């Protein structure tokens, strides 16, 4: 067991508790959260007096572990650029558990992420929600798969246009995406008729999307790409999340109309291509203030993983309400990652993933004191800082 006592608890879902206690059981789950929690005799105690206690932060769109930091280009395994449809690939098969960025993540208070293939393909493969600490990938999985990565716009156009292959235009991107879903519908019908039908991993992946077992998570920066992605999603009746959403503020009415969430960002970047000319830290606040479900992302390594908190703080500076920004990197992010019942807030029954800050995380001088995953201290600034 482990007790964290005396700190200001930011539960996310049930407000703040001054000088509260979080009690984590031997099973790694939170047992109690409150101001009057009884700490059993002999239970190890972390005194967090004068500090802030948050749930571990969650990045709902990252490539950590598949585009490894500080390593050769040969370790960049996030894009299988041999076919525009690679729905059968799984990010966990390429994840590098010794990526140095994983230490950056936990020292920055980020304990989990949706780790996704890149955006070079129209349909790029299956992303997974992972804890960002562990020795073996199987021990890090929170949910796998937890989303199908797809992409509109310039990235697949550039990759396959340079090969003189479809798609080389937005017309082609949409056509390739629709055709993949039509093929998957045919494949599903054949499977239903004949259980011994020859299996196809790409089609199996898309059937997960058609059956609404995982969401279709579509890289789309510009307003026209966002609308096209949503239109195709409606045609096939899939659950959908817009990734990046640089110009999502232009189509707030449609996002609300169809109840489409946005994993928003990254904004802590230069305008490196025409699609991100409109990038702004104002966007998450505009979306949240209108009622769109929004998370904030790093797109690591585009923005280093540990700067997820900085990105949320800058969104607050540009008009996002602080509680919305906190939710955007905790409970809302966890929900978009398919694990909102397990992480994202300090509540009894949830995983004991907790971060202790020496000040409010949105203050620029604040640092992580300790990061705790499943009741185990995995980062201690006094030892590893």
C-alpha cells in the first residue's frame, strides 16, 4: 500500500481537496481519496504537504517509442510507406521500451499516451494506449488497439504522389479511404457467411472500426479536410476523432452537430507547412468554450513529450478555462484514449497513477517531485532529477 498525504488534491472530476490523502492498495488501484482517509498502521507514507497532487497526465496523440529520440533514422518505425492502406499494422509491434523520451515523459508528469502510427498513409494502422513506464510492452498496455490512425491532406499526397501512385490529390485520398471501407464491408459480409473465409489483417483492422470497437482517428488540419473526414465517417457509421484540428475553430458548428471530439495540436511549433498556417493556442479554448470535447496533444516528437503541460498552460494564457485545460490532459484525454474508466482522475477504483508537483503545473517554475504508477514511485526528483 501507499498513502500520499497532506497535499492539495486536484481530483479533476470531484474538485480540489486541501490537505487530502490518496490511499493506493497493493493491487495498484486507488482505494480512497479525501480529507479524512484513515491510513492503516505500517502503510508507507509520502508527505506531499505544500505540494499539488494530480492524476498522471495523458497525451492523446504521440509517436513516442516509434520515432525514438536521439537514434538513427533506421529506428523511425512509425510509417509503413509501402501502401496507402496498412490498417493491419500495430504500433505495439514497433514500440521501443528504452526510448530515452520515456524518462522525459514521466519526469514531466505524463504517465500515459495514445501512441499512434504516423500520417504518411491514408490509413496507417492501429494505435494503442500505453503507460509510459515499464520493462516490457505487454506490461505497458492499457488498451490495444484503441484507435485506427488515418490521414487526410498533404502527407499521404506527398508520399504517394512522389511515387506516381494514388493518392496524389485530396480527391485521391478520399477515394482510397472510401474504397478501403467498401472492401472491408464486403470482407465482413464474407466472414459472416463463411467463418473459414481467408483472413486479411488490413480488413480485420477496418472491421474493428466498422463494428465501432475502436474509433477512426483522422489526421486533418484544414477545415476542408476536417469536413471531408467527417463526411466519410458518417457514410460508414464509424466513431471518429479528429486529430490535430488546426482549423477546427472554423467548423465548430459541424463538430458540435455530429458530436466529434478533437485531439488538438501541436501548437508549440513553427508553421512548417501550409496546413498549419492557422496553428494557435487559442484553438483549444475556442473549441472547449463552444462545448466541443477537446484534448491537447504534443504529437511527440514534433513537440517533446514533457511539454504537454506547457502546451496546456499556453492554451490557458490564450483563453482556455483552466479546468478545461486540466481535463484536456487528464480525464478528457483518457476518454479519447478509451481508458477514461481507468485513468485521468483521482477516484477510488482507478489506477494509482499519481503525480506530485512542487507547485501548480501551469506555473513555469513548477517541477514534478514524484511520479507514481500503479502505486509505485517510478520517478523521484531528489534521486533522478
